C-alpha cells in the first residue's frame, strides 16, 4: 500500500522500541481516514485491538465531516488434519 500513495502506519514497524508507543498509536488513530483491522486469534484476545477500533469509531461520531472507514479482515489459521 505504501507504493500506491497510501501513508501506512504499522506500529511494530514504525515505532522504535525505545519510544512510548501508546501516544504514537493514539496520534495516528486521531489522524487516520482508514483503519484496517486484521483480526487473528491474537487480535481477538487483545484488549488493545478492540480499543483501537473503538477510538476510530468514536472519532467518526465526533467529527461527522471527516469519514473514518473501519475495515475488518478475519484471518484464521487452520492446521491440516
């Protein structure tokens, strides 16, 4: 997506280990126009993923002039029998 003129933020890629990640993620959520939630079993067990989606949806309610698209993709890894 970076190559198609999308400004993509991935916390694990874009935040250096020594930085305070929470503030950086909140700042990106406040300025995003699309949130793509890739839902895996780890994501579903994480309170952080649900909070990030909630923050994006709240932004959409507060600022009706600016659309925030929240897209979810569920990925399930299956073990072959």
